[in-house]
C-alpha cells in the first residue's frame, strides 16, 4: 500500500539508529543508478556488539554472493519503490522472506551497499519470529525457490549448496520434534544437493534416532 519514493522495513528484533533514513536517502540521491540499498547493522548480544557485514576488504566484491553468505535483517533493505518490481515479495512467507526477496531483487535490479550501521539487531529478543523453530523449517523452501530462480547462472552451485545445508539443519529440527518422515525427506534432499556427500555421516544418526523412537 506504500506509495512513497522510498520503501524501508523494520523487523521485530531490530532498532533503527538515529538519522538512519536521512543517511539512506542521501546515498540514493548521490547514486541515482541504485534501485536497492543494503546497509550494515550492529549485532547486539548482551554486552557484545559487532558489525553484521564483514569489512569491504574481506567481503566479496559481488554483492549477490555476499548476501547469500551473510545473514541480515529487514532493516538492511531499502528500495527506490518506483523502480522495483514488488512481485519479488511473497506475502505467503512469514519466515526467511527477506532472504528470498533480496536475492530475487538482486537478479534484476542495481544493488548498492552502504558500509555504515543503520540499525541494531538484538539476537536475544524474546518471542521474535526469527527465534522460533518454524523459522529454520522455512529455510529449505526459500532456498529451493532460489535454486530454481538462479538455475543457469554462475550462482547456481552456491545456491544448491546452501539449499542442502538448510535441508540438513531442518532435518535435525524435525528429529527433535519427532517428525521422522519429514526428517528423512529433507535428509535425502540434502544428499542430492551440491556437496551433499558431506551429510552422509548424518544418515547413521538419523537411523539411530528412528530406531530409538520406534522401540521406545
């Protein structure tokens, strides 16, 4: 429903820093070619505060690869609304939607990066959506979609590898919930992904967990 020139976001475990919006708009004004602006943030965990993105000298020059490897929240993303195809947003997703949206936008729009923290992300926020098990369980579907979207590009192998990793993590979460059928389904998917041989040892742990649950 927003009809402004720029569109920004705020997550339930983030806090905007002073002058955030003015700094972002200034960056857009200085670089009219930028459609989507990604900014750094501060990760706050008790008394520890660290920057979310690695410094430019340690970061890949390709921002698509950077965004695939580094976790970041909604506050990092600001759009020049008139230039962005909002079909990149999927209203059905309640978890991991920013990862999906950002990497879809990166395929079709000019991305800019501002090496300044513009928000604080609080890792220990109670009851945040990103801290729930459902958040991890949503990751395989997000990366499956991205794998399809990035097919035929030079990023496809990296996306498929990430898909396998997320299937592996979700498989173990299903084990903890006692949903063994789903655990095996995602384990098989992880084995079929790029670099899937790394997850072969997990087969024994999964088999043991299945037998223990069967005979308990």
